[in-house]
C-alpha cells in the first residue's frame, strides 16, 4: 500500500519566523505533535515536533527564539508513492512519531505511527468479525494451496495470512478468516495430514 493512501493531507504548518508559543498553541488547538515548516511560496524547509518546542519554551519567553532555531532542517522524509512498509521501517528505526511526505520539495502530507498502525490493523483484519486458524502444513508440495482450497470449500474467506517460526513446530501459518464455523474445517485439515495447533472463533 502506498503512503498516499494513509497520509494526512489537511495540514497545519508554520513559518521559519513563527514564535515557539505560536507553534505550541497550534499543536494544542489541532491536537497534533508535528508541524511542517514552509516558506511563503509553500516550499518545505523543515519539521518541528512537540518535544523540540517544549525543550525551549521557557528560554523562548526571555529570548528571541523562533521555530527556525529548533526545527529539523533536513528531516527524514518519504514520498507519496513510497510504501507504508518503508514508512513503518523508518519510523521504527529512527524512533520518531511522524514523517513528512514530500514530492518535488513540496509537502503533500504527513504519515504518523498512528496512520501506519491503522493500516496494519486493517490489513490483518482484527477489527472485522473474524476467526483465526493456526496450522502446521504437511511437508508436501502444494500444501499451502491445499489448505486455502479447503478453507474455500468449507465456506471460509481468507483475510490475511501470517507466518511465525516456532522451535517445536517450525513454521506456523496463521490464517485470519471471515467469521466461520471452524470445526468441520479443522477436522478435514487434520485428516489430510495438516496439524491445526490453535484456533479462535
């Protein structure tokens, strides 16, 4: 999935010369933690976070400190056509809460940890009425295809599939299914040589 499908487009921004107090008030008003810094012509020049601003709030009351003094002038960015997975890796690797989305030096959005998490939750289908089936596939060619065929035959619909490694069982395939009666399917899978080791209706 591309970043453009998850990013926030309705943005609040500040200029280089905005005061620290002004930037903090904007964050409070709009319940946000990141502010892009733009030139008058809309060129993206920096990024400032709530923690950056709070660190200089007291000094800014007695000194002339502006957003330009604390902003990140070369922040880590993504483009609108980058994948959400790439954004997630950057957010995790750099321990940051949000990324400016920049195309041709123009800010087009912001993607945050919350946006990425929402994308992940939607992908795995945990908010849908669903069932989970944990299966150790038999060691034969076409085993995965056979399991998915049985799922369809017993009225199931696969929402997502995850694979984890287990020291006892090796690879475990976790199938997230549209809510269904799993008992007949479990019996069939076990009869055919697969091993169902867990499930959740």
